[in-house]
């Protein structure tokens, strides 16, 4: 009987093969999962808001601040400061020391915000926005807006008071109605000229003063102004307050000054009864003031016993030209009236007063007298 041949070698158990395959597959899966986890962790790290500042910090280190600070990225309340002024200032500040960053106290989860510092001093805040997503659908951040006001501009308020109709400019830019200051009641600060209250119905143009209030400047602002005729107007300065007077019309003032001696004499004589009514032709026709003068009784008696009278200390100064057709000035004169041996000095209605003149149809008329003192009679 023939013997069966025995196979050579050891038989590998099926279980062992299975385990080997399982281990290999496990190793592969672990490697794959580790790679995925590592990539996820990298993407997770990259999605942190602080990495949204990388572009900002790189641009600063490479002196490319102009690329960041643009009209669409700079947030400012400095209405009259230009973009170039901000860029120059930020460049100067950022070159003053080591540039670092820290999370801003104004940061939120929805809007991350960081403060950029130079030499430990804050220079500007940067808010971030989502600019994309990575492979794991995690948000990626980039810069959005730059805020430099609270670290750059002062809180000084500058006030400029000028005649209505003037154009005020700061750093070459004209102020507008939104810059008019508000009073305690929230109304626009427009000041009427009280001396003209009684005659404004006769005026084609009633001047007033407007006060502007502006703030938010990087450096000391430069104010200039033009009057309502477009001519340069000098501004006087007192600290943070600027002001301008009404334009001075030299020709109008000269015309009025030439008339004053004649009107002054007619005025004085009218009120001592020596030439009653002689002054009427110099008063504004159909005006309330002319009617008031006609109705005044001075009781300066007895006029028939006046022997002499004399004007002295005649002065006219403090001319103000409200327009080419409206002028005021301060008038002073003494009128000495003698009754035989007794002499009296009278400060009549027109003496020590502001006289206001109006021009109508080419003729100047006295339209109002604002007395500084009551009528006085002093015996010598």
C-alpha cells in the first residue's frame, strides 16, 4: 500500500492573516485620521481672529500703511481732516517703537477688534470681518475698518463767529450749516444785532452773527473767512475762539461822517426850541422815529429868552457799517445855552448816543437814535 506524501511547510492560520490585514488597515486609518486631525487643527488655528491681523502687521512692518488706510476703511469723525494727514500721523506714530497688538476692550465675538501699539502706546484699533472659509468651513478673518480718532484727534471745540452770509473755511474746506453751534435750547446759534431791532422793517438786508462749532482735529486747524461779497475777512483769535466784525464800507462811513455836523446842529437846536422842526428833513421819511421826534416835548423854557448857544466837544466815532446803505456811529456833543447871565449845558436827545443812518434813493437819513443817557440839564 502506497504512502501519502506529507506537505512541507507550516500552515498559516486564517486568523493570523485577518489580524495582519486589520493591523495594516488600522495603521492606515490612524495615519489618515491623524492627517485629517492635524489639518483640522491647523485650519482651526488659522480661523482664530488674531490671525486676521497678519496682513495688517505685515503691511505695517513693510511700511505699506497707505494700502490699509483708505476712504472705505478709515472710520473717523474728523470731518475736516484729510486722508493724507491721517496716513502721515499713523506712519509717524508706528515708527516710534516696537509695534505690537492686543485685543481691544471693545471686541465682541461677532466683531473682533484689536489695538495696534507702538512702543506700548495705542495708535489705532482694527476691526475684523469674515473674508472667506477654509476646507473645514471655518471662518477666516481679515481687516475691515481702522479707528484712530481716540488716539489721534483732540476733543477741543473751536468756535467761529462771523456775520451771516460769510463763508468760513478750516484747512481750506468750507464749513456748512451742520457746523452751526447750538444754544442751550438746541437752536442754531444765530445772534441778531439788537441795535437794528427798531429799524429792521426798513432794511433790505438785516445782518446777524452766526457761530460755528467744530472739533476733531489732528493738528491745530487753520481758519479763514470771506465776507458775503467774497472778499477775505480778518479773523481775530482768543484761544479756541475766532470772530470777525461786519465788513467796513469806507465810502458809506465817509458820506455819513460828512453830514453829521449839519445834522448835529439841527438836532441840538430843535431840542432847545431855536429851530424846531429843522431836523425833520434829515430824518427817515415815514419812519416811526420821525414821528417820535415830532411828538417829543422838551420843556426847555423859556426859549425866547435864550441869548446865545454854543456847541463844543463834538465827536463822532465807533463807526459800524451794517451794509453799504446802513451805518451807525457814536455821537457826542455839549450844547451850552445862555439865558441872559445864566448858562446851561444840555445833553439833549441826540448827545452821547448811537445814531443809525439809512440810505434811501441816494440820500442818507437819520433813522434811529439810541440814547446812552437820559436828557439832562446842568446849570452853571
